[in-house]
C-alpha cells in the first residue's frame, strides 16, 4: 500500500501486534469485500452511535476502529463543513476501502492507518470518540482508553456500541452452536480477551472506563433485527457470510473435508429455521455506551 501522509506507524511488537496481523490479513480483505453487505446489516448500530453521540455541527470526532468507514461517513454529515471527522483503523485494506469510498461520496471524512491505542493524537483534539464495534480489540484496555481520553477535550464525550454476550446474539451463536458437534472442542473464551465479546460484561466494561478516568458512564441494552442473508437465496447468502466472516470462518478453514461438509450442512439447517419473507433475520444485542472524559 502507498504510504499516506496521515498514517501512523503500526508496531509489530506492540501490545496489539496480533490484532494488527489479523486485520491486515485475510480478515481485513474479507471485511473490505463484504463492506456493502455488512454495512446494511449493521446500519441500526451506526444510527445508534449517532443518536447517543449527539454530534453537533462544527464538532471534531474520532471514529475508533472505523473499518471501511460507514459510521464515519454518517458522522461527517452531522458534523458538517465546519466540523472534522477522522476515522482511525489498523487495517490497511479497510482504510484503503474507506478512502476510496470517501472520494466517491465526496465526504469530508478523513482516514488514518494507525493503532488508536498508541497513536500520538495531539492532546485535546476531539469533542467525541465514537465507535461501532471498533474498541473491543485492545490487549491492554485501561491504558488504551486512558490514552484515548487524552485526545479528548476536557469534558469531551464517548459514544460506542459493543456486543452483549454471545448467547444474546443468535446471529452469531446459532451457526456456531449448530457446528459445535462437528468441529474440534473450542476452549472457552477468556473473559475480556480482545475480540467481539471483550466488553460483553457491563460491570467489567464500567470498571475499564472508570479506571481509565472516565465519568458519567452509562451502559444501556439495545437490540436490532439483523438481516444476515437476503437476495434470491437468503439461506445460501447467510451461510456464505458465516463461512467467510466471524468466528466460524477461522475454524472452518482448518477442518478436514468430512467435518467441513457435516458442519456446513448443520449450519445451513440452523440458518434455514430463521428464514422469512424478509430474509434470514436474527437478533443482534449490543450495549450502548456513553461517558465523559
Ligand atoms: C469489527 S470491525 C468494525 C469496523 C467498523 N467500525 C464497522 O462497524 O464496520 C473492528 C475494527 O477495529 C479495528 N481495530 C482493531 N484494533 C484497533 C486498534 N488498536 N486501533 C484502531 N483500529 C483497530 C479493526 O481493524 C477493524 O476494522
């Protein structure tokens, strides 16, 4: 990738080296490829970030873990010509996609390739830190949020969404549980480890934000229907997404032919139970989180 003036250094031996490798490999490429589909599926959560972030014209906002930029573009429209919206992400393929889209959309949003937990943002630069699922991947959570707080103006705001526990998120648990009898035994996730469910426990999340120096912390549940599969073959569409993105994608790639066929059949059958005229639709459950610096 051609270096960009805004880009920061990504460290191969820093705390987030594993995530940097992950999001710059196959996973980042796949997310970039699925950008359109994921954005329509996740739009209710962008809308939620905008609502709880209450962006005003002229404000300066940092979208942390912005990916391909969907939420950043929505925020930039709210911040208007006098505002400034910056998306930061460690994934080169996703930032490249975001920059291409910004040009095509004539958006004022800017994008930088950097680790948000260590990048030297000038202190007091932003009125709001926003994120749609981009803040759950820091290995050292309290130092990361402390670092980000210093990029906020005094009293600046935080507004993000993160997933509630997997068992409340059928869009991810239904295919995973269907595949379980056919895949190697999975180690239980370490509570709080970097990943989609790092902040599923609201008490733990509140502790991280408190220890990082934030106040006025509010954590509220929010649910939305997610269209996981659509088009002419909604079940096939949902199955393909499950095979390409998310926790099962990694596991599937390491299965032998028999286990792969058996688990794919089981997942297809489980997804089909959620098919309706609207497509394969399942609940997505998140925390809406706000706080002040
Ligand atoms: C689940 S994706 C969400 C992307 C985007 N916000 C969306 O909703 O489509 C998580 C994103 O966080 C980014 N990310 C993970 N750790 C990061 C870090 N330390 N600094 C910046 N971005 C990070 C990943 O590269 C990835 O793009």
